[in-house]
């Protein structure tokens, strides 16, 4: 007789629907807290607080914490964890439906992986956000931070205002239930000062959308649909880019150089400010150092 499969409970079904994989490894919890770097006066918003494994150590290091959790099955455990933490407010509501605070704040959370894109969009749109430290599926975090040597459209579009980096990895065995993939700690930080003037940002985004649009079959061909050939060729040379390079291999710093040259932005007003990490190593003869600001 074939062995009987374990009985699937309503709680198991709920966890699948909510994409819930709770942290069970204290070392992984500590890694998340270190990556978030909360300060004693900070306001934190925790997404998907669950049973409070991450809530208590975060609360010990910040000024105030608002813990969001919509799963009624874990709310009693979360409330018990927070009962002696006066700086913590538990909200049994949907984080994505919440209005951002009017004051500066940070977001931290072991978020439901099915809602990763929505949570990231919420964070990017919140004016007061200073940082977001999100435990996502590893491949998502790698894709958004250029860890594969490729850069996503969203990362490049938001690079002048936000810095993206992979702050750590969490093995799948650190979660309960155990998911099919490892986790990645995605760190999203709003820059104190944008790398381009605010007035230039819409034109920069249009340039990136044009390049990622695929019109013409190459980056150079796409850019030539809106800019003179000679100017495009000169900008590509200045950024040390092969005209046939796949658009995903263009580093964010190179996009800034292309924008400055193609749009003739005043160098004094749109100087690319220091503080960006060095890009990944060059591949296939592409340059090995970030382009110097003209």
C-alpha cells in the first residue's frame, strides 16, 4: 500500500494563498535586522509581521514600529509578542492599502513573495521612504540589483533616486514551511540627493523606456529613432558601449552618461554625483570601469 500523504490543513492552504514562509532560523532573523540598520529614533513599518519573529528584535532597535499582518491565524501570537512593547502598534490590515506616513520612515519585512512587485511599487511611490529592507525570493533580488551582470528596466528607471543592492542571502531551510527557493535580502535606499535634477527625471525615464523598448533590434537603433545617428554613436563611444550591446547589460551609470550627452544637460546642473558602487566586471570586451563624468 502506498504511504498516505500528510493531510492538508486549512492553515496550509492559507499559507500557500498568502505566500507565507516564516523565518525560523535566529541567524536569518539577525541578518535581516543588521541589513535594516534601524536607528533609535526611526519609524519602521513591518510588512507581514507574522508571529513576530522579526518584530521583537526590530522594536528593540527603533523608536516606533507599526506591524502589518492580515492573517487572523497568527494575530494572537503577534499580539502576545508585542504585549510588552509599547513602541509597537499592530495593524491587522493590508499594508498595500495603507497610506504612507507623513514623516520619514523605513520599511522592513519578510514579505509574501507573491506580493513582492506590489510592495516594491508601494515603497518607490512613498515620498517619505528612506529605505526598504525586504526578504524576497533570491532571483528577484538578484535581478533587481544587477547580480547576474544584467540590469532590469525598473532598476535603471529609478536609479537616479534609489539605490538597489543585494544585502544577503537566506537559505530555504531557514523558513517554515520550507519554500522551493532561497531568499534574498533586497535593500532599497532613497538617495539623499538625486543623481539628476528633478526637472530632468521625466526625460531620463523616457530615454530608458526608449532603450528598453526594443525598437530597431539594438540599443543604438532604438536610440536613433529619437536622436541623430552621429549624436547616438558619440554618446555610445563616450559611455564605452558597443552599439550592439544587449540593453540589459548597460549599467545604470552608463545610462546617466547617455542621458547627459543625448539631452545636452548642463554639466553643472546634472553632474553625476559620487557615491554609486562600482559596477560589475565587464563582459565581452565592454569597459571595466565606470565612465568618467564629462
